[in-house]
C-alpha cells in the first residue's frame, strides 16, 4: 500500500517538474552566426560546425517588418534551443536588427491558426508533410491541425511556393 502511494507521489512530482521546466521564464538566449539555407520550406543556419533548424515567423509577418530572406545570406540569430529547433527571437543582417519575439518568447505577430473543414477534406495527406511545424496529423482519414503548434504561416492552405501548391479541395481555412 505504501509503495502505491510512493509511486503516485513520484508521478505527481515528475509531472509538476515537467510543467515548470517547459516554461519560457529563465530561458538562456544564445547567439549563432552563419549562412542561411532553405530546404523543403524550412530555414536552416549553417554555422560551419553545425546545421541548425530555425523557427522564424510567418511569411506575412516577415513582409510586414520588411525582411526578405534568401539562401546564402550571412546573419546572426539570437534565441533559444527548444527540442530540435532554434527559436529565433531576433536576427541581425548587415547591421540591421529585426525583432521576431519578445524577451519572454511571446510572438510579435498575432497567431491565427488554421483549421480543417472536415466535410471538405478528402484525406489526401498532402498537407501533413508540407507543414513545417508538424502541426497536422490524420485522424480517421481527416487532417487535423493542432492549434498550439500552428504558427499561422498558411502553407497548409496556400502552398510553399515550391512543390506543395496548397490544399487541392480548399478544405483549410484560417480561424477568426
């Protein structure tokens, strides 16, 4: 009986520690420099020693702040490594600095996630690998977008200007 309570207590402590360790408070910001590279709709930074996947901002926000990115561009990014991505808070290109996130990690753009209209979805799965945030999964043959992962970039609906041309049946729309 005591071992059962010990196990339950241990699980509660682990869950609590995990919740608080995911918080953005106290995140250490790092700085990396190198050349920018776009691969399959995702941006990477080649530091010469490592290739780092970058989490930037939606295209609309980049246009709004008049930031045009291109491969082989030299830049410095400031941000934090979270899981397998470098979340960019700001970047510097040719002595111009562009802010993407607050010091707390909050975005400077309003995130309007996308959703799938289930009645229209034909289950083609084309949007799943196209999403750079891995926010789309298939549930019972219908695409589902995780609003917490969606950054509102619209690639699922409009395409990536490369191979994916967007939802073929217009089953994806932006939430209001």
